């Protein structure tokens, strides 16, 4: 990741209002000039000192003593976009509770079905109150609905201005944040006083400058159960193979972490580490000859070299559609061993929708609430074009433009992947002895 760029946050304008939470007596206001170092290594700090430059840092999230908006006049809106993830309802609830009880905001709208809820012929927005959201954190999914894709940016800003919305909270992944950045730029071009604040949602945990996205720990916990179930099934049959496909379009964090947590995977396949199908089948032959069972965990984006991208097309968000590595492996493994005259008993598990739709576990519930409160504090202070990050255990402010051209992936030479290889015993390259 690039730690040499600017991480300064845009502001809508002067902060002329006292923060109402000052009357609560236990408010801990954040110094606007304080920064959290981006580069965690001493060598980075020494390099900055030697060059006479100030180390790059993130703004710390949290309440400011002076705020931009008069909160009693604010109309806020929340939109959830992209695929489902554990904790979406928890974030919605956290935003509403913070706005209502600590800032005195009484007009909070829930936009239905992603950015499409701001487009032509969109369904009416939902009025959100503490009573409406009181128990939604106990449910999976999002009460607002979600979708992929977006109407033109100008149309979205027309809708925000037409509904007199002062602050838009966007909850979603990298595509959602790109859309939010475009909205913020259009708002700026028009000279409108509308804040845009993002809360990163990605079950793949792959947003740059965000060490942990909400829902990830819940997803790993559910996915781990599937990996353990795959071993039970594999050991329950002669030449048994348990195959689990998990989320991870471009990053293998869930597959790698769930495999480590389960402790019984024999092979983990992730997008960052290419493999050849023939090598995999050769490895599996040797494994079954030696151990009579195998557990394989594959991220959904693994092995895309096995498909022709031109035949797959693109999804509603314009992303390259993926080939189904799970069903490909399932069918090829069955066919391969049948042709060898040594049939394998393959049990295929795809828990994706179960993982996505489950409510957040306790640690994610707490994390969602922290993110929501941080987002509200930022919005009331007039911060815009930014998302809430998580760095060195602290909530931070990250400019949306900093995500452009950046990726967060599993490092094949890093600690996580090294731990996976040690845990599974899998070869560095498929085709080596099992």
C-alpha cells in the first residue's frame, strides 16, 4: 500500500456549532490535528526523520468539540449496497441510535435497494427511528435491501438535493465507495452542502487501509464449521474428498483464515496463488493414496486461469464475472478418478449464502457499533468523501480517493499464507509430493 500519498480529509465548511454530546459529561473529544502513523515500522519513521518530512498519518475518528451541522436540522440517509454481509443491520441500528440519542437528529431515511433507491421509479425511503431499528441487529441481512449497480451520478445527486438530504451514509465495498466518491465530487461541483461518509462492508476483508471490515469474523466462524464438516464427510467414506467453496473474489482472507481456524484443511486455494488443474489432480492422487481422505478449501476467485473470461461477461456492477471454481473442481475430480478406475467419494459444500445472511456475532456486533458511531461523528463534523478505517486497533478517517488504484490481498510471501502452508502441509507449488 502507498503510504506516501496524502490522507487529508475534505471538509464541507466551518464548524460553527457546539457538539451536543458535550453536555453528556463523559465526552472525549478528538484533537483535530492528531494523527495515527500509517507506516507501523520504525524504519519508516526513521526514513521520514532523516529526510526532514512529517510521517504520513490518518486522522483519528471520534467526536469533535465543534461541528459543521446543526444536528436538529439535519436530514440523514443510509444506503446499503452490494452483497449481504453479517452486521449490516447492526450498522444501520448504530447510525440511527447515535444520530437520534446523542445528536438529536429526528429525520433519518433508509434508502431502499442500494443506489437504485435514489434512481428513477425508486421505492419510497423508509423512515428510521429507534423503535424501528431496536432489534434489527438480531436479524441477518439488511432491512433496507441491497443491490448492485447504480444510476448515473448526476441522478443520484439530484435525488439527494431533491429530498433535502444533508448527510449520506454509504455502507458497502470498494464499488460502493467508488460510487460514493463520485457522488461527493458531483456534490462539490454543484457547491452543495451534503456530506458523504462511508462505512466499509466487504465480507472478503479486502478494502485498502482497513485492517478489518465488519462481518469478517462472523463469516470466518461460520465458514470454519463448513471446513470441519467437510473433514467429517471425507473421513466417513473410502477415498473421501471434502471440498468447500468460500467467498473471496480477489482476496483469499476468508478461505485462509477459516482453514487456519478449523485446523484440518489439507489444501487451500486462493486467488493470489495460481495453480494448474492437472497439478492439483496429481496432488490429490498422491494424497488419497497416502491418507485415503482430503479436505480442500477454495476461495471463489481461485483458479480463474481455468476459465475463458470472454465467455463469462460482467456482473451488474461492471466487475468481471467469475467462473465457478467449486463446481469445476467437483466435476473434474469426479471425472478424473472415475477414469483412473479409482472413484473418489466427493462431498461438496458451498455455505456462501448461509455465511452472508447470518447475524453478526458478539465481537462483530461491537465492531459495527464502533464503526457506526465513528461515521456519525465524522459526518456531523462536516467530514466528507471519506470512509471509516481501522488501523493499529483505532478507528480512522480514510479519504475515498486514497482507495483508487490500491488493493488489499493475501501476500503469498506473508505471515498469513506461511501459516496456512505450515498448517496444511501443502506444497509451495502444486505438483510437488503430497
